[in-house]
């Protein structure tokens, strides 16, 4: 069995990446990932200036997954750009950089700096970044998304990707696919970000479990697998010339296989990585190998995108 993947000019010896935001905020965390079984690594979404993020507790796990309202704690884009400058791109694993500006101007300033640096990295622009007051996140505002991508494409002259929030309506799949189809610079889409604004309740305490937003937070883990798989399959169908990165609910070789079957080129692991640590990546990789052997597949291309319908 060969797990190798080559896409958008990068070579990975297996399709597993950390989800942006998990175990990737500091150089120490990124180095631990680089020494793990990950096929590639991605940095925590960065902003123009460093941010402390929201007051804790801001993450909690449950039997079925996680809830978080971290509030974009990060060291600022210069820190991650510096890490990328010193990174051994030649011999190391591919490095992806996540960007999540607090405004259009911040996104453009960061993307222009990344363009100037001309590093062999892939940028994943987080469309869950905040919009103007009174407007939903960028990813749920189709005009704002189109405007942002058009402006970014002018200052960042190489292919880049977007991290998408989950959509739940065929009309929305179509509208967002049209926006992305109209932007030739988009080489990949990552589906999905956490399902926004869920509420987890601690029954004993009769209380919420995280402090920000009176307990509201992005949901990850087992809860989101069906939604993640639907978004992967729907965007892979609508954007045949672009890659889809699958993210959401991957905790074993089984869900990794499902995401790839649904059309994902490679996959990202979030909640499971947060809870189990980087050793989960070797476990998931091995489980994927065994599953492929059981099914008689030799490479990922033998089954990628071949989900049967009835
Ligand atoms: C939700 C935002 C804070 C606007 C973006 C950063 C982010 C966060 C976060 O930093 O709270 N958590 C997620 O699950 N997904 C995200 O994209």
C-alpha cells in the first residue's frame, strides 16, 4: 500500500495534516508535528498582530467531540512567516500557512507579505474570519467572500486555498461553489471548519462549559462527520479542477477513508489530535493502510472520489 499524495506542487508521503488551530500555535508545537507521522503541517490561523484570544476555559471536550471559542490566539503573522523562512522546505514535510485577518485590510496586508516572501508554502485563507459588525462570518456572506478573494488574488499571485465553514443547504453549496469557481487562484478548499455556535451543557453543574460567548462555540469531533463528508462530496463535485481537503470527525483510518472516498485529496485531523496528541497520526495512518489492504486498494487514487450512490 502506498499512501503518497502529490498535489499543487507538494509531495506528501501520507494524506494526514493537522487541522489549523490544533497543536500549531508555537514553534515547539509545529516542530512536534514535523517530527510526527503527519504528511504535512499547517500553522494556527494568524492575524496582523499577536492575540491572546478569549478568556479560559475556551475549549472543552465531550464523549462525542469538542467545543471551542479560542478567539484566534496566535503570535501574529510575522512569527509564522519567520518560521516559514527558516523552515527546511527542501527536505522537510510541506508547510501550509493559515491566515485569518480581522478585516479585509489585514488580510490583504498579510497576503501581500506572504507573496513578497515567495516561500514554497501553501496558504489556507480562513473564511470563518470576522466580517463587518451585523454581518455573518465571511464564509456565510457570498458577496463579501467574492470581494475578499478577488482582492486577495491581486496581491497574492500564486494558487491558495480557503477554509470553509460548513454549509447545510444545496443552494448555499451552489452559491459558494460559484464564488470559488470565479476565482482561478483557488487551488484547494478545506471542508469543514467547526460547526459554529453550538452549546454544550454540563448537567451536574447545570452550566455551560466554556466562558466566551455565554458558552457558544465551534463544534468538532464525531458530531460533525456527516456534515463534513457532505461538504467534501458536494464541493468536490462542483469544483472538479480544485482539490478538496477533508476536515471534520476524523479519529481513525475509517473516517480518513470516508473523506477520501467522498473526494478529499488529503485530510486534516483536529479534535482527535487535540485530545490524543500527535501519536494519533501514526495510528490513523496505520489504520488507513490496514483498511486499504482489507479492501484490496494499493493507492489512494484507487478509491478517491468513488463513493457509490444507490
Ligand atoms: C472563529 C474565529 C475566531 C473567527 C476564527 C478562528 C477559529 C477558531 C478560534 O480561534 O476560536 N476556532 C475554530 O474552531 N475555527 C476557527 O476558524
